[in-house]
C-alpha cells in the first residue's frame, strides 16, 4: 500500500453525488408537482372581505 501526502489526498475527487445536484433535482420535482397540481386542482384567489 502506498502512503499519500496531504496535497495528494486533497486532490482526490470522489464519485459521490454533489449536494447541488440533489438540491436541483428536489427543487425541480417540487416545482413540476406544483404546476401539475395547479392544472389538476385550480383554485380561486382567497381574498379577505
């Protein structure tokens, strides 16, 4: 086994999913589900009288 130096360890990139990708996918799902909900269940504006 080879021992890595500190700068070599910091340059290693993992294969995991970025938190920004997960956040973007989550936002897209919520946005699209809101659009679909608006078409399926349209509601009138709720104004106080």
